[in-house]
């Protein structure tokens, strides 16, 4: 199967590292024009410099910190001035780890705004064009915790589940316009986020990071962590015409770790 995104424009949030960067690279290789959104201009420019332009694409960078709703609104205005968006990838770092009983209530509100509210603003801005074009793809990078809550990630479990419910509801409303909405659920993937979680686990357990890694890998049937490119491959498929009848789904990419059918 040949997957092509030629002629499309994709907005990829959180695209300077990890999964977001891998998705940008994969989309560009498939021919998409990529608009990268993140908070660090230097890092954005570095990613733009390595993206493929084999289809004469134009890639652009827009600075926005998703913890500041006004910056997100400004970014949306810049993107709309560029043109129609066919693909939106919602990808933002999760709340800090910790037991749910220790979460400050204000942190729930901040996380809800950063994830659910920002996703809503982006979707509302780009859906009119998607509906008019009769082609749209909204892909949310969330977590396997929407299937089984993960220990010591109280705030993240809560907010990720809210995003999954938001996405399912939205998919039901926009399906008739050939707009799909799907979630990718990363398992333990080689990213800065995973490194941070491992550091936290090692500190709390009084053991070494290497021992934590080995213990985590034992929980995975494939006995290894995932690579960002492996999630990007699924995102690229979901963004393409080949995935036209897949919507409202949450797909784990976790080496078989999640214990549900």
C-alpha cells in the first residue's frame, strides 16, 4: 500500500521532540505540508530544517505554549491566514505524575484547559474547511490509561479519559462530512516523557533507573519500549485516504502491554 498525503496541510502540535516530531517527519515524507506548533522557536526551526520537501512542500513553524490559551488562539489565527487545514494532530505533554489524592484541584483545571479546551479551539477553527473540502483527519495522541488507569498518574489518567470521550463525541458529529477523529494510545515509548517517569519511579522506589527500565520491559509482551516512529506510522495511515472508514477509535500502540481485548 502506498500512503500519500500530497496536497494536504497538517497541523502537528508538540512537534519538536518525541512522538510529535516523528509524526512531522513521517507526514512530510508522505508529501504533506506541515505546520508545526510548539513553544520553542529554535527547536521548531531545527525540526523544519530536516523535514522532507520531495513534493515541493512548504513547512512552517508557529510558536505557542499550550498552557497559555491566548497563545493558542493567536497561533490559530496565524494558521487560518496560511490556508485550509486537512489534518490536525493534537499532542501535548501530560500532567506531572503523582497519586490522584495529592493533585491540587487547580492542576485539574489547568490540565483540562491545556488538553480538552485547546483541542476544542483547534477543532472548531479547522472543521469548517474540513467539512467544505469533505476531507478531514483529527488525531489525538493520548495514553493507554484511557483503557486501564496507570499507577501514579492520577491527573493524567483523568484528563486523558476526558480527551478520549471528547474525541468519540466529536467523531459522531462530523463523520458524515468525511472527517474522522481517532486516538492513538502510546504505551511505554522512548521519549523524554518516559525518561521523566522512570526518574520519578526510581526516586520513589529507591532503586536504579536501569532496574526500573528492566522491570517495565518485563510487563511488555514484546520486551522492549516503543519507538516514536512506530506511532508515527499509525498516525500517517490514519491521516491518509486509506483510513477513510476508521473513526471514533482508540488504538493502543504498546507492544501488547495493555491488559484488555
